[in-house]
C-alpha cells in the first residue's frame, strides 16, 4: 500500500526539466544583463531588465516545485512566462541591434519549452497530487 506513495513523491522528469530550464534562463538573464548593460541609457536598461525580472520570479517559483507547490504555482509560472515570451516576440521583431535580438531570442528559445512542459499530463498530475 505504501509503494504508490513512494513513486508519487519522486518528481517527474518533465517537471525537473521545466525547473532546470527556468534556472538556466534566470542565469542566462544575469549574463545577458552584465554583457549588454555597458552602453545602455537608464531607459534602455529598464526596457531590458523588465522581462528578466519576470523570468527571475518564475525561477523563484520553480524553487518550490519539489516541495509544496501545487497547481496554482504551475499556472502562475505559465502565465508569467506567457507574458515574457509574447513580449519577447515583439522585442525580437523590432530589434535594432544583434544584442537586443539575442536577448529576446534567448527568452523565447528557453521559455517556450517551459510552457509546453508545464502542460504535459505528467506535470499536471505532479502538481495536482495530494499531500
């Protein structure tokens, strides 16, 4: 009888992959911010940091995936990443410099798989589990 409880307590690969992608995206955001911040005005810096702040919020939410996180955390992460990715598409299409395009493309390339992973059946089951 206790065997199913043990298998439920192990985080599925899909959830772990989403968590690791969010951590990688947050780290990449720090690197991009440091690399591109040199020649920016305060307005340009604000435009660049706004989407990364949302990514960092998602990374903080991902810290709870293996513990007490439930469906609300999954949906919140998805919605915030949706804002990041949609905004990044418009930023990438209007990029004036290669650095701006790379900045937006990085959020798209790593953000879309996170969104897909958060809606897989195994992921949904993990966040809907009972304590």
